[in-house]
C-alpha cells in the first residue's frame, strides 16, 4: 500500500477490540502529532491516556459531566456513554493547552490540536489500529476538563477511542473532491457541493 492509498483507505470505526497499541507503538503514533502545523511552536496538544481500570472511573466522570450539563439526560444515553468509555481498549482525551494571551489566536491554537489529532488518526490506521474521534457537549464542561488535568483556560477537543478493528470493512464511499474545490480566477468561486 502506498502512503496515498493508506490515507485514502482511512475511516473511523468504533467497532474496536483488544489489543490497543503497545507503549512503544503509542509513542510512535503520538510522535506524529509533533509534525502538525503549529504557528508559534506553542505545541497546544495534550494527550490524557486512559486504559485498564481507569476506564470505568473515567466513564463515571463522563456520566457526571453529562448530568451536570443536562440533569434530564436520557438514561439510555447515559448507559451508552458509560459502556463505551468503560470498554474501549484505549481512550485518548484530546487536550487543548490554550494560551489566550498569546499573539497566536485561539482558533489557530485549536486548529493545531485538530491537525495533530488527524496525524494521530492516520498513524493509528497506518499501524493497523482503528479509532474514532468523539466529542459532544461534554467537551465544553470545564469541570470534566479539570478532572482530566486540563484546568481552564485549557479545554477538551474530544476523545479518541482506540483499538484493533473488530472486522475488516470496506472504507465508506466518499464524495468527489471536485465538488469541494474550485479554481479562483478573479471572481468569487462557487462549489458544486453548495448547490444541493
């Protein structure tokens, strides 16, 4: 498989089983984050690794966060989150170590975290692992972020569920990139994707 084939075959999956990456494999995967674009060299990414017996503890913190944000959260939703966070082989909480007073705008710092996360997702795929990036309103909960070691002004960008894909599946069909690109020639462009 060429590097381009690898990138074109990546797809998110939460059908994950053991094993998760070993410590050495995970070190290599996370090293790819350090290659992300990072204006100002702020390195705003932080990774909280959750595995083994820490998973059910994290799951209860997630449920508590959900209830803090919505005391009427449906029980089925709470149960689903509790189960997923308790059973995924590895969870990586995606931290954003933000510097609001820095000359680099916050949005650029956040985009650096997103770019680093995409490198991690690609590296996981390249090494035979699977992952999915999950978020939701809990990423806006400063209490949960602080419990994970990210006190304000730092935040969460979500979580990666990581493991070995339970089955080999065909990557989903993706739209034609031509729908999302247009050559600019001096007047505003239009995109085929926006005409739907």
